[in-house]
C-alpha cells in the first residue's frame, strides 16, 4: 500500500493520528471509578480532621471574645472613677461606699473607684480632709508624698504641696511615705512627711486643733504667716499678697471662720504691725 | 462544597487532570497518583473559589504537585499506549499499518519536548480547544499555536522517514 509508509502532508498525518487516537488509550491500571472508591476513605479521614478543627477554632474565637469582654468589664470596674473637688471657699462632706465619711476642706480633690471599692478600697487625696470611719473599715488614702492605711478610725490628712501631715484622732492609722518609711499612729499622734520621704513624729498634741476647720474654726499654733495667709485665701476664696517680708513671723491664735474676711485679716495683721488694703472685690494687699 | 458537588467535579475533570500529568511525564501510575492527590487536596482545602475557575485551579494544583514531588524521579520517558479492543475488526493491512504508525508515534512523543507534547496531546487526544489549553497550562494562545506547529513538524519528520 502506498499510504503505508508515506504520509505526505500535515492534514493527512493528523487524520491518520486521530484515527489512531480513537483506538488507543493510556494504560492506566485503574479507571476513574476505582480511584474514586479508593479516595473515599482518605476523604473521610480528611473530613473528620476538618470537622474536628473547625469547632475548636470557633471555641478559640469564643474564648478570645469572652476574655476580651471580661477584661473590658474589669477595666471599667477598676478605673471608673468618682472625683469630688472643692473650690476655694467651699467645704463638702461626703460618704464613702463603706459608710465612713470624709469632710473635704476648701480647694481639695478626692478620687476613688466606687465599682472597685469592695475589692480594693482606695482613695486619692490632694488637699485636706478629715476621715471618720468604722472600726471594720480598712481603706487607704494615697497622696503625693505618702499613703495612709486606715486601721479603723478617724483622722485628718493635710496633703498639699507645702506640707503633708497626718493626725490620728481615734483608732489607728499607718502612714507610709513614698520612700517606704512607715509609722503607725495611735490617737493624739501626728506624722509629718518631708518631700524627701522622712517622717517626723510628734506625740501628745491637741488633736482638736487639727480638725477645727470642720467646725469652721481657725486654729493656728506657731504657723508661718505665709501658710496662715494661704489658708485664709483658700477658705475665703480671695487673693492675698504679702508685699512686706516679715522675719520669723509665726502666728498663734484661733478665731471663727465665719467672720468676714476683713475682720479675720485684721486679727492676723495686728500682732505683726501690718496693715492691709482691699484693692479689688477679692484682692487684698498687706503692707 | 458538598460531597455531591465534589463527585461531580471529580467526574468532569479527573480524566483531563490525569491525562495532563501523563502527557507531561509519560508515567501512568504517577499520573494517577498526582491526580488523586490533587483532588484530595482540593477536598481538604475546599476553597471558596468561583466555580468557573475550579478547572484552572485543578490544573495548576496538579502541575505544582507533579513538579514539587515527582519531577526529579522521572528518568526515562516512554509513551506506551494500549490499543483498545475492537481494533482487530480492521483489515489485516490496516492493522499492520496502524501498529507501525503507533510505534513510530510513541517514539516521537518520547523525543518531543514536554511543552510541545503537552499541547499536542491535549488538543488531539482530549479534544481541548487552544483557548482551553492556554487556560489550563497558563500560557498564551499564540504560544499554544506555535507549539502545535512545532510538534507537527517533528511528527512529520519522524514518521515520514
């Protein structure tokens, strides 16, 4: 046959090969059906593996979400603050969550975390406050220079930039300075903490003088004139300028805080031979 | 992807995928293994792909599995095909002619570069259009045409002489 060995053009070659293709097959051992059967088992194990993974992953997400929400709630409980401020000339008495009371002197700030109170009763104070508690209460009052842990009692804290002073009236309090110096005060004892954290301790003092302010009384015992004037300014919400420097001017005396400011200034200025002028509605200059 | 959908996918594409690897490797057992692995992998991953893209994805996966796991093993290429039953119904002359042609054809396929062989067999045996071949193999239609003509030239040269 001629065509047997000579296929001349491309078209003819392709036709011949296609005829061959029809009657040829790749020598696969297994048909696709058999392979499908063989695959079934492997598919089942993969499916089981997948089914096991997915709920675990979902549980992981659920756990993560729950933890996040819980942490958010704890953070809210922990840091939701309650702050009370008093303006100059203003005094406030408030009740803390445990039922103890705190009298806040003028120009003071007290902060606590009401929702966190049952876990950790803590108060932050700047200014002056007189605390009166029950014996079972054990909260702490933190200020710049130190912390007072209440061992059940009443006490006065003066925590301003010029001084830090704790006076114990009844019960017991523990004062800790920033530098971890510690002292336990019993009634009639006073601790003053210096800016460096040193604690000065005094015994048998007249405690009543230290919370006289809660009864609208001024009691000064050898207090520097500058401090006396500052206290006056805070309580009357006025400004007082001391224009004339006074040597060793410590003031001792007591008078009501309910008298007019002019009268109070008069009482203080007299012993030092000073006079004052009212320059403005709320402004006094001492010469 | 449900089991039924997967079975449908398997029935539609398994042969093409297996042939694809066979065209590249000339090894029927290897082609079966790679194709099976490809489908198992698809079942395991179950990608949320557009269904129209699944075929292309299967070719891509099969090619990757073939290259990463089996490429180095391939030693000698032998393209042996079986003649289907019923072939004997032809005349003895015809039968002889086709047996000779088959032998030459198989030899030429073994010699042919992989890229040309792949394109040629996909077109002639699986009846895939140039566009489909281009999509499956990730080359351009122009490249498919070029490889086809190169393959034909080689076949002509080898079979005629």
